[in-house]
């Protein structure tokens, strides 16, 4: 993941979403976080989606920035591993303006801790 010279968010065709989607890393929560290994590359990629029905453009952009900042703070153990992490609001999520940064950070940390650390299956 390259962003501002070092990290970059996922662009179109940087990843391929597997046909049977992987299961969410967390159960019922305000965030739907899924992850899978990608075939090429050695850096983690972040994919954040927020559909229009979850809020206005300002709330969606704020949500994406918060997820990106939470991910960058916790990406250390994933460096050098080819993971794609997909974050989007869950089905039972409150409106995006009610989701706090602390909640995003804690749920993302819990989900990333559930990923295996090595490339061994």
C-alpha cells in the first residue's frame, strides 16, 4: 500500500475480489471487514467503500479518511504481507456521522489481529 510517497490507497484494478467473498473477520458490528491474500505484490492494500445510501458525500469522505488513518496506525504487522483489507459499513451500522473514530480503530485492530501473520496456509 503506497500513500503519499510511501503508501497509496487501492486504485481500480489493483486487486481482484474473489468470487466467493471471504467471510467477515468480525461478527455483527458496525464495520464489515474482510481480507484475502492477493497473488502479486508484497504490500498490503486497503479498499474502503461507502455507498451513497450510508450518508452524504461529506460523511462518506470523512469515513474513508478515518478508516485510512486507523489502518495506517496499525499496518505495521502486515508490512511485507500480500493482504487486501476491505472495509465498508455493516448492514446494521448507524449513519456514518455517528460512527466514532475510536470505534473504527478498535474494530479494525481486532479484525487485523485475527489475520494469520505468516504466509503459511
